């Protein structure tokens, strides 16, 4: 059984949704990790969920990165462990320098909740192994600070290394200004580190795991985790 | 009663002059009654306490006799009015707690904070019951969007609702927004929260058990919002600066308070708990003691404060947000403190429960207030006034509108349709609801844009459906009819989703009740709500009264807002509002009559608010609900959409624009039985637009007949794209559905885009 450790910061609010996706959508074990502890409790995968950790005071994710558990998360990631950050979790990963770049206020200022389409750009990361290259997935975004930005060199490096994992596209999979909901550079919705074991994305795959929620396109992402830790799944 | 050993009034302090009494919104006779209750003159703190508790907001002085006429019992109603929220039994041990509340006056002054704290307050009302908030709906009224002031207010209110609910992680799943110049200076912001709980975990706002500790938890107390309840119970005057009476919200603290409270309840550490909402510490302490027939003794020196030099008066009446008053089990105080500490929250024991029936407030050694709880909470003077209809409004109903009901050409009919789709009260609400997180908590099966929101209920097969509705124009023209319509429309919206309506919560937004014309509207509307609720079997679970919605330019339209909650036995049987697929048959259930009075058509096209609002047959409304619930359970419908503002043509346009896969063409043809305007845009009640598999049409017809309803097959759904065609008698509207969609979708963005400077 795979154990997905979901970190709870004060203000996390997608923690229970992620646990439900892991348990009901994937049939695997989810456990909550309190931000003040120093143990990952044997988790095979660490997931930083969405929400407003510390109320987004200062900057989204800026305070959460100093939570005690983040040192363990950084060590786990450096050792090659799978770490996923969704929405606020992505922001925290950037603040913790596990991923490059930053997520700033949406172009147009306002918080936006809507379905978007994502194109999977890379299928050898821990969160995309069960996807096909170029596959288009539909799922919701819900954020006020999701505009991905990076300096010129970093952006060029991300592109050259193929570290852009998801891009906002239209329904047919093509780039379109109207498909980019927040002004992210190069339509970037999600990226990974060099080794592909740390992935961050703004959209919410955990909200797209059943017909009741209108879409199941998030399931392949969670299924990818099974392939990332085969020994845990088998045991 | 214990003897007052030290009369607080002996001290040198603010003298209670007639002017001070008047500033507190109390009349001479009310003051005399206070002196009678106390057997002496009140202290300034006591005067402040009475002022808050006997305000309309807390004491319902003008509305209580009317509210007593409402039906408050039903087989599924677990908790009716009088608690923080109402609760219904949703089956299998699950309960649904819900309530609506207004934050109109604060939002008129400071729209962002006013709306945000409105959401915060209603969330707390629900989670103090032990329920996890799972959804927010809101009902908003603004002036015309042609006015910069209205755009400013809408921008702030929408951001305030969004930022608060989004941060706490409670989805905003539905609502309604209506624009009319009467709300220009007095917008309405009503927020409704729905929570779910295990019924064996239901907690009430009680102060039981002599000696039990009383604790203040959550945010520290500051000087914000002092006398907010009294402010909400007076007209909005111009010029005066009311900002100090508006509270400031912190959704992050709310989220911590929510998690901590539910953990305390889950671990059974509490006796009772209540939000320190309107009138803050005063109302929470007094109301908890009143429900238990006990007393409460507190020392304000032990209250955690955020600024120095606060007086007892200020601490008693502060409306600082994100605070709770709780009564704990004495041996578990350390555990309570530990749970709160884990969530980084303050907790302080500030007093204890007594059996002397007194609300006693100390400041250290000094007693500053000592008031018998029962008369403070339950003997708020109530007034039954003589209501008289404003003859000018009665005259409006008699207007002959027949000359306005013609549509001379197809072009004219087309132009009217496009103008209505462009009306902010009808157009797509996406500009608003895209600013709200509607899918967090992953329960939302149908969200904004649907007739009713549908949510899954815990881990059961069941679903909760909810809708919020009101039509101020109808109530203005005919209060009793308008209020009946609001209840029936909310029920119809819930039933269209396939759920059975169970109970309502209501928010009564009216003008100053001291005027005979407003009192008439209030009394008639409450009567109408009661009649409709009885007919539909949906009792009142609680609600809120917001009077004094009046500026020097006059009162708002009387606007009772009805929040209806229903239960669907299997969420897989839910029915969407929009069309689904090609070749589905379109049916219209219900009668279309010559009714254009009070319609959006008259207001938008002819700039007239006049005539008699559509008639509403309550027995028929109940039969229609039964029909919809039965049809959904038998899986007969592909879609069901209520015909309301803008009439059948708008319902057809909405169902086509929102169709699966993109806006779809339709072909509809009806015989003309009334004027073309009434047929297309009239708002005859008890009508629903259905779509169905052709093989199910006969069964639907039989079900209609069995429920005594009329029906007709009016057309078919076509492919995505193509033309939207509707023929009624000699009039035909025929144009690309994407043209309709563009107008519908652009109406709000194009008005709100000119917003420079508002996002600071």
C-alpha cells in the first residue's frame, strides 16, 4: 500500500480533498502530517495541498516554508522522494526553493475559479507517468496568485531542460491567450525539478476524480504516483 | 436574585441623560421599562447592553409578533428558530444546519469588509452548531451598474465574499444578484451558509451547569464594530462617518477557529458555544444564559484585548470578528486550552455559570452591570403597528399595461430578447462567480449557474440541494403575493434539481418599520411567507431581520429573501438546468397567462415598475414540486429549468446557452394564447422547462396529468452551434445561438471593465 503524506499547515484547505482523492480515487493510504512535527511518518509520497497557509500573509507560501516539517520535506525531495505541490503547495515549493520561479498575483488581479485545459508536456515525472505526451486534461483552477514568473535565464533553462510539465491550452490542445487564466509566462501551469521527483502545479487534480465532480482527468496524475513508488504499492 | 451590594450607579461615570438614552436608540418608555427591571437607573454599561439587546437586530422589536405567525415545525426539522442556525434531519444520522444573515449596512459603508465579515459571521453561526460549513450562497442587490457607486459596491462586495470564503475553504456554490436603482445607496448583502453534522454531535448555545467556566476564545477584542447591532437598526444617513462601526475580518483566524471548534465538539469538551456576533460578548453571554435559565458572571479584565485602555463598555459591545464564547466542562479546561493552542488561538476563562438568573459584569472588583437575564433577552419590548398600504403603490397595480404587450415585428421581438439577455439582472453571473471557489471540499455536483446547487452529503448516496431567491419588485407591488412567489420559486429551483424541499431560512430586508407603509409591507410579506411555507410543507428554521434599509431617498423595495434547502435521496438522480443533447424534446409545464406586471420585460424595455405581479396558486406550486421530485426519481428528465425573470424565452435561452458541449440550437413552436410579450417574456408562475428523451415524453405527460398540471411539447434541442429559433403565433425569433451567448456573457464584464482605481 502506498502512503501519501499530506502536510497540514494552518490555513490548508484542500488537505481533506487530496486525502479523499488518494483513498477513493486511488485506493491508497493517505495520512496527515502536522506542520509542526519533524517526521514524515514513513510516507512514500509527500503532498503539499492547496489553501491559504498562514492566510497568505506576507506572500503565498512565504511563512509555511519555515514550518518545522519543511526541513524534512526538503531532505526527502533531495533524496529523490516524490513531492507534489498543488496550488498553495506549489507556491510553498517555490518559496522553499525546491522549484524555481515564483507565483504572483493573477494578471487581471482577481481570484479566478474555472475549468482550464492543460497539456501534459512531459511524461517521465512522478506525477505524469500514467499520462500520454500531449494529453489534454480538464480540471479547475482556484487561485488569486497563480501567475508563474521567472527571470529570463531561469525560464530559458526550464524550457531547455524540458521541465515545464503542464501548459494552459485550449480544448483542442493549442496555445491560446484566452486559455491562459492568470498571465503565466509561456502558459506554464506546472513545472518539475531536474530529476522530475518534485512537481508543482496550480490546477487542482484532486477536484477532478469522479463523474460526480464533472470530470475524472485528475486521476491519471494520481495514478502516476503508483508507478513512482512500485515497491510501496506492491508491499 | 442576589442583592446588589455595590450600586454601580453610585460611581462617578457617564451620566445617563435623556440625550444619552436617545443616542442609544432607546425611547423614553423603553428607558422607563429598563429602570423598572433594574429597580434603579442603569449604568452606562447597562444602558449599552440594553441598547444592543433591544435593537431590532437582536431583539426583533418590530418583527417578533409577525415572525411568531410563521410555521416552525415539521417532521424533519430538528432545530427551529432561536438557535445560531436551524437544523434538518437529512437521514442516516446526518443533519444539515443552515442560516441566512444580512450585512447590508456595513456593506453600504465599506463593501469589502462588510461583505467579508457577513460571510464570517454566518460561517460561525453554522459551525457553532457542530456542523462543518460545506457551502455558501449569497443574495445581492445593487443599484444600476450605470452608476460608478454601484460598480464600486459590487466590486468590493464580490471580492469580500470571495476572499473570505475562498480562504476559509468553503465553496460559494450559488446565489442571485439583482440590480435596481432603489438599492443604489443601500445595497443588500445576504449570505447563507450550509453545514453538515452528525446529529449526535449537535451543540447548542447554552450556558448550563452552575460553576462551569465561561471562556472567550479566538481573536482578541478590539474597538471595532462597537454598536454594530444598533447601527444596523437605524436608517443610513448621509454624511456621517460610520466606518468605526464596520468590523474587519480575518479569514485565516476564522479557519483556525473553525477547525479548533469542530475538534472541541468532536472531543466532547464543550457544554455550549456561541459566536460573539452582533452585540459581541453581551449578546452571546446573555443569550446563552437565557436559553438555559441560568446566569453568567464575567470579569472583563480577564478578556484578551488587542489594545490598551479599553473600557468595560467597549469590551461588552465590541464586534471584533472571529471570537467565540464557550462554556466548557470544568475538568477539561486544560484540554480546551491545549486544542486552541495547537491551532494558535487565544483562550481565557472570563467567568462562570451561575444560578441567579443575572448577567453580571465585573471589572476586577467592581460590578459594572447586573441585569436579570430573562427580561433582558425575552422581554424586549415589541410593537404591533398599524400597517397601511401606500396608495401610490396600490395605484401602480391598476395600470393598464395592454398597450405595452405588443411586439409588432420579428425584429422587435429579437431586440427585446437581446436587451433582456444584456440586462445585468438576467445576464450570465460568471463575472461574479468566477471570483468564488465553488469546488473546494469536492462536494459540488452542481454549482453556480444551476437552478439549485447540489452537494454530496458526507459519505452517503444522498445530496443536499439549495437555492436562494427573492423578487423585491413583486413584493413592492403586492407584498403578500411577492413573498409567496419567493418561497415557491426557491422550492421550484430546489425541486428542478430533483431534490425535495425541506425547510427555509429567511432574511427580511425592509425599510423603516416605523412608517405605516413599510410596516404594511413587512406584515403582508411575512403572512405570504407563512402561507407558502404551509402549502409546501417547508417550515422556517430561522433567519434574520434587516430593517431600516432606508436612505434619505427612501426605502428599498421590500425584499424578503428565501433560502431553501432540500434533500435528494440519490445524488445520481440530480437533474441539470441546461439542455444536454441533440434530439431531446423540449416541454413546457404550466400555464402561460396574460401577466407582464412587475416583469423584467416592463422594467428593462419600458422602464416601468407597475401592474399586478403574476398570480401564484400555492396548491399548484406544491403539486409541481411533487411532480418534479417524482420525475427525477424515475429518471424521466434530461434537464429541468425554472421559468422566472424574463419568462419562457429567457429560460429557453439560458438552457440552450449553458448546454452540454457548448451553446446548442433549438427549434421551438407554440400557439399564441396571449399577447406575444406575455407569451415570450411574461413571468407567469409555476412553469418549468423540461427536456427529455423522446421515449419518455408520454410518461412525463402522464405524470403531469396525475399531478393536475398542464403541459405541452414545444420543440427539440439541436446540435452545438446553429440557430436558436422560437415561433409563437406569428412572431418568430431566429438567430445564431452564439449571438445570444455573446450578449449573455458580455453583459457584466463590459459594464465592470471600466473599473480603474477600484482594485487598490
